[in-house]
């Protein structure tokens, strides 16, 4: 047995023991554990945010505090009254009773962009559903992740949770991660990370809930309140220096309003690049060989990126705006960039704007999120029906809107499903309700229409379809 | 609070547990139970001293208790160890742990 397999077996043995114990707890016991973890995480929101920012060098610690608050307070509010143990639904008319069973050990993969908040979120929804959780932290965010896990685990034990209900992989490697993903005792991988990682989770042979990459187009329609739209876009794209995968990537406007839109962006310290500067940014911000963002710019301020790219932007620049003429590999800045950089498109008319949004949506962001600013209901719905996105966010900052709970009533989540386009099983915001097995008790409720019908007619080859159906539905 | 009784008849050590065997309660009895099993089984499994855990009056077990069971079966040998009178819920707990056959749970 290899040492990797041995360590994985030991980790999974502990998780399996915890799962066995966990399933004996009732709803009140479970809710008590969840409340204790919520309070512990919330109490340490600032410490963990500072640790995450210092260790990773990504984002803004004050914004990471808000992320930690969303991941504790809002997630807790969202799940605290949810039934996740025993009978969760009774429909006496249909004769169906639904009972929740835990899944078993969950493998939680954590992204470097939102490390502590994603752990808090995944631990809360896993504990709420009586599933032990094993955390896989990014190497460059291990210490803040370990601290988060230790805080949550101590709070869980104090409330009577099983030993080893929360574990963290101490010395992870790609091979070890794959060994855990494929372990026969694992119930599910909750994969938040890059495409390769999510694909590995889905290919492991065990169930997985993954997320897809985002490439969020924002259509500003003629009917939009332009100052309001720009203010909201900046609020989202500068939050934690643009590290939320649901944050805006491209702005698409019709020619009729470009002057007003540009003027508003510029008045709020967004810097429009000229052709030469756009070229410089392309070369620095996007890896030529892969066509993906340079990891060095993730979560960095606009001024830092401008300086590194050799662009002389004003000191108070909040976002770098890159005017582009097309979408695709020939236009490197049209891909997802988790930093305060926005591609900017001016289109001849509404139809052309919509088509640009479709191109962007299908360029690596299919199934994720799309945004429209408009006050024309017809256009809002037309845009929504044509976009292939799990979340169409309307007149709302995208990052905060997609996560849910702040600007709308979507479930608060740090794992956003992208449907089959993103190679995911669901387009939903993942929460506790996806982490239970629902079993249905089915009471006898006779289908009288079926049993009153002469079944011999089905067997008789000479009976025509129309004759059978008209007889079957007669008087109904 | 957990209670337990230990009785020896001929070569069988019978351990009857009563109450909730959560982590705290189990930690209070683990050492003495393990000591008794060690004394009873000695170092020679060939003498076939048997160990039986009666958990009829137990309504909850922690993973710590499962670990006591694992140590006991390692000490006594699989054919000389059994857990009897498990409630359906606790039977399922051993099943999920993948140890119901190894520990002869009934």
C-alpha cells in the first residue's frame, strides 16, 4: 500500500466513523452544532479575513470580512430553519412523506480567492446535513484555512458533534486529492476551483457537485439608469478586487448611450485604455500559451496591474477598461479575469449587443451568470431567455447578486452551479438541501382511472391509439 | 451518565453498558474497560477467552466507543468477540462504519 493510499484510508476511516455517529443525532442536536459554528466563525470574521489577505496577497481584507459575514450570518439565516433530519415534508393528500438521510463524508475543495469564507460556508451546510467534511486547502492559503477549520471544529465538538467531523488535509498534493475524490468511503466532492479540478471531481467515480468558470457579460440597455448601473458595476467589480467568479467581466453598450456610459465610468475613476495600452495589458494579464488569466493579477488593485503592465494610469484608478472589437482567443481580454479589469464593447444596436453577450457567455462562462441593466421588461426577459446562465442578475451588482441573500432572495452560496454547460449537474446556488438523500414513503393511493379501464384493450393489437385514449379519458 | 457492569462467567467477560455512550461518557470508561479486557484475555488468544458487549440499554454510541470495540476484537480475536442486543439505530451505526461483521454485531 502506498503511503498516499494509507494516509487517505486513515483520513477516510475517521470521517466514516464520524458519519456513523452523526446519523444518530436529531434535528435539535444538529441545529445546536450549526449555531455554535456560525457564532464561532462570525466572532473570528476579522481575524480570518486578515489572515487570508496577508497569506494569499489577494483581495482586500475589509471585503473578506464581509465575505466571512455573508458565509456565516447570511448562510446561517438561510439554513437555520430548514428541516434536514428525519421527516422533512409530509403531503397527506398525495400520500408522500419525505425523510432526509445524510450523504456521508464530503470532500470540500477550497479556492484561493475566497478561502476562509468558502470553508465557513461548506462546513455550515455539511454540518446542517450531518455530513462529516474533509477540507482541501490551497497550498498558498493553508494557514488561514487551517485556522478556520480549527475554530469550526472546536465549536462543533463543544456542541456535541462527533469527533473528526471536520478534518483538513495537512500535506496535500494533486495525487492525494485525486485519491480522496475516488475513495470508496467518500460520499461527495464539493468542488469549487478551476475547470481541471472540477473535471477531476466529476471523473472520480464518486458523486460531485462542481462549479464552472464565469465570464459574465453585462448588457447596459438604452432604458437603463446609467449612473445607477455604473455605480453598481463598480461596487461589484472592485469588491475584493474582483475575485468573485460571478463578478462582471465585460460591459456591452449600444452606440446611442456610449458617451453617457464612458463619461460616468470616467467620473468614477475607471480608466479607458487606448489601443497600445490594451495591447500591453493583454500581454501581461493573459497567459499567451493557455489563453487564461495570469495568476499574478488575481485580486490585485487596478493600479498594481497597470504598473506591472507598463501603463501609466492615474493613481486613483479603480478599474481598467479595455475597449475590444471582438470576442475569442484573438482578443485575450475577453476571457475571465478575476481582477479589476473590464472588457468594453460598443455595439451598433441592441441586436448586435445581444449577440456580443452570447459570444461572451459561450466563451468559457456558459451556465454561470449574466447581467442586464434595463427598465424595459421586454428586453429584460428577451435577454434572460437567450442567455445560457444559471443566474440572470437584473439591475444588481453581479458578484453580490449571484451569491444571493443580499440583493435578492437566491439561497446564499459560495458554490454556484452552472448546469450542463459548465459540466455541472445543477444551475442552482448550492446549499444544504443538495446535501441530503431524500427518501420517499409512498402510501397506497389508487389511480382509479387506470384501474377502471379495461386493461385488455392495451394488449389487443387491433385497438387503435385514438380509440384507446378516447376511452381512457372519457368523462375525465 | 453512563453505567456499565462487568461480569465474568467461566471464560466469558460480559460487559453491559447502560445509557448514552457519547464522546465524553466513553472517555470516562474507556481506560477501565480496556484494562479489564486486557486482564481477561491475557496475551494468549489460544485460550479463547470470550468478550461480549451487551448494549441493549444504549441509545447512542460515539466513534470513541467504536474504537473500544475495535481494540476489544483485536485483543480477543474475531471469533471470541460479539456485540449483542444492538438497537436498530445502533446496528445501522456499525453498518455505516463498515464494522458490523468484523465486530459480530447483532
